[in-house]
């Protein structure tokens, strides 16, 4: 009897310890998915970070969506059941919203519950903890355009290439977005002499609610070397960023190898001796081909003549 009681107490203690381990230090941020700028057909993604203070063991995360009107709009990048591994104190989960093109104009509400369970756990322990995410999605026909800068760059280029200006941005609106223009002043390596000025107005677009790169070109015709660019980034004709950065121009073929025929031509004409040798070899090959063709033609003609004589 005592043995059974002791065994029961050990099992209960184990279950409570597992439940405590799952509960301890588990959280999410932010605890909401709100967007009031959606339009029918919108695609929206938001990352929710799961946190644990003492991730010594993996746990299973179960996602339950309680939002009848919009449940079909919502998917989780990792699925509705996934493993939060041991080790990292933070673990990302992306909530993906795809609004149907026939969605009605209104505000939709709901909740999403994240339950943490020990891997392979059974019974009540598996639902010992629930973190709730509020859902609030407004769908309307109003267009909203805005973006947030995340950085700029000028990739290295080769002689003869245009300067490519890259703006990394986060589109906050429900329509595609890009800077209205980029103003560039190109200086020499000492940043003393202005070599070229111009504007880029045909920047590429970044889709609604996306993080991406808007790119545009400026033809400059720079030689090999190091240069400085003073730039101004505009949003709806308002300057939102002004700074300078350094970039490099490399000899042709440094970043992207030229075509095979161009490389072969450069190799052959690299020195007079090499050109003479390859010309000689090429001449021999051409003469050999010509003689071979003449020989084959004569042989065919001889065969036809013999066939005619036998026929007579």
C-alpha cells in the first residue's frame, strides 16, 4: 500500500514539475494583431515573438484561432502545431493574413490562443498555459500610402555600369510604395570635387505591408576608383533623409565575368606573340578543313563516275 502511495505521489510531483516548467517565464510580444488599413485582397504578415526565461527543454506550441468570420484568412508560418526548441529565449512566429477580394467593409475581431505543452505530453498538463493574441482587422476601400526607411546602399559597380541606389523600406500602407525621387551628387575619393549630379525618379515598387528594396539607376560613366555620394531621399517631394556614403567602381569583368567569346578574344590578343601563334594555328586548321572538303568532294565525284561506267 505504501509503495503504491509513494509511486502516486512521485507521478503527481512529476506532472506538477513539468507543468511548472512549461509555465515558467513563457510569454509573447506583441500580444495583438491589429491592422486598420486593409483592403479586399490585402496580404499582411506580422511576427509575434515567443519568449521563455529558462528554455532547458523543448515545448510544443498549439495555436487555436477563435474568429469565425476571419479564421480562414489566417495561417501560421510554422503551422498550428510546432516545436519551440530548447536553447533560444526568443522564437519568432509569423501570422499571415490574406483578405479575400470579396471581403466586406467592416472591422473584424477575434482571438488566437497559444498553448504550451511538454513535447509528447498528455492530459491536462498539455493545456496548462495559454497566451492570448487579440485580433482586430479593419477592411475598407480607403487607400493609405506610407513607408519607413530601413537603410540605403550603393552596391559596388564596374566601369560603364550605372550607379544603382538601393532604399530598404517597410511599406506601412495598403498600396505599393517607393521614394518619389533620389537626389545624388557624386564626388571624387577625397570628397572635394563634384563629378556628377542627377535625380532618380523611376524607383522600383515595394508591395503593401512588405519589407523590401526600392532600386533605381543613375548613368554616370565613372572610371575605376573610390567615390563618395551625397544623397537625399524624398517622400512625396518632402526630403526625409540626407547623408553621404562611399562606393567603389571596379575594372570591367571584376564583378561579373564577360562572355566566353570576349574572354577568349582578350586572351588571344593579350600579346603579339600569342596572337601570331593562334593566327598560325587557326590558319592551319582552316587550310586542313578546306583540303578535307575538297578531298571528300572529289571522292564523291569519282564514285559517281565509276557507277555510271558500270551501268553502261
